[in-house]
C-alpha cells in the first residue's frame, strides 16, 4: 500500500454470489493492518495477533459458506437505518403495525441501525412500553394489553427482518413477549340491546350500522366498506356477506339473518351504509346510548362483543361463533364464553330485537 502498511483480505475461489445484489464476490477486505517489515517486538507481536485474528475470521467464513450463509458479505446492511425498512413492512400490513412502529421510533429517537438491534435493546424497549410507552401527543400511559400488542408486532417485524437476512440472528429466540392481563369486555344484554333499538337516534345510518353490527359481529372498518356487491344470496336462500376483512385480509363468507338484512335498506349500488363516519362514534353514539338509559361505556366495537356474547349465551357453538367473527384462533373467542358462564340450551331464536310474543304468525 502507498501508506507503507499492508492490509489483509480474504480471496474466494471460485467467486461467490451475493444473494441480495446478485454480484460475484472474489475478495473481502478484513481491515487488518500489518507492518511490511516488522523490526521491533511490538510490530512483530502486532502482526502475529492480526494473523491469528484473520485465521479466526477465515474459519468463520468457511463455516458460513458451508451453511450457505452469506450475510457477512454486505456489511453495509448492518449500518443501514432499520426504520425505513420497518416502515415499508408495516405499510403492507396495516394501521396497527404502523402504530406499533410509531412507539419504537419514539423510543429510538427516530433512527435505529440494524447493528443496534440486540436482545438487550429489545428488552429495554419492552420495559419502556410497560413502564412508559407514552407518545408526545398523549401523556396517557399505555395499557398493559396495548403494550403487549405493540411489542408482539415489533417481534413480528424482527422475524420478517431475520427471514429477509437483514438480521443475522433470530432475536425472538432471546426475548419473551409481554404477558397480557384479563380485561372485561363491555357488551349489551339482550334487554339493553332491544331498548337501544327502540330508542330514536338523530343519525339514521349510525343506528342502522350499529344494530347491524350487533346482529353480525362486523367491525366498523368492515361495515364502512361494505358494498351491495358484497351482499349475496347463497344456495340456502339466505343473505351472505362475502368480502375481504379489512383487518386480516382474509375473505369472509358469513350468512346473516333477514332482520340484519333489513337494516341495510333498499338495495342500490356502492356502499351500503353510505354517510357513516367515524366522527359519529365519539359524540353521537354516546348520546344515543345515553338516551336509551344505558350507563355502560359502550363503543362501536362493543357491538361486536355483544354479538359474540349473546350468541354464546343463546347456545351457539363457540367454534362457529369464532368463524363468524373471523378469529384466527378459537382461543380468542373463548373470552366471550367466560363472560356468560355456562351455555344455555340451544334455541332457534338466538338473537332478535323483536319481542316474540308480539310477532304475528306468517
């Protein structure tokens, strides 16, 4: 070298190919300096140490090649900012992934190199979520289950990064999830639901969408995007919702009752509950619930809890209810069974907003 020093490097023969760039690699600089003509004891010991270190690296590279692991080739990846990569991953997943990333970005101050992602850092972030976990716009501390959900999604991001060779270790092998705690899920009793149905609401579409959710278990995100093209008749002659669920991306094929169908109104084209806005859920929905004499803290998502709880209380099979709710795991549905205790005898009527004693025979 012009500087008068020598540098060690590894030469590959035949050349190996970088799986990310598809470029052939023939040599790798080790950044280990040697004195060309060592004279002093220090220089000789230095050269000896560098050669020993080079042999160790050579041995590791041979093991990596034998295991077809080429992550060491592009060392610049370790120094890249992981946040833009995670943003790209989250963009394909949904708003909950973005929310989880928002908290990690705040914890890291907006930047995090891949080489910084260690088990120690992950555990510190875990403690931060449980103890602090607030964002700049909201001083409210994160609830335990929210922290658990965000950390679970963070671990999922790490898994994707490891699978795509941005990380050389699967960090999930060394970090444990945050344990969730059991929480009560507010829901309406059948008597409260009927009372709500009999109570006038200033916004017709809000009332119809709410009662439709109670009778189908659909989330607000799916009701807002529900189109008439998604509502079809199946081979059994009943109406069925056939649409892609916003949260999971999976296709649902859920039959609904004629009573639920009646809240959709006259068949047209496009969005069924046209005019339904999320802003209505923060002021108009609580007012309507209060007008019905219901003092519980009921949100729109509680209508989904109501559907699940009343179905199980009426004797519906928990596996079937799980499918109707589009849960990935029946254990998620089990919490509703815990709310109502032992199942009642199966009935044909199940959930209805109408008083059977007043119904006319057809």
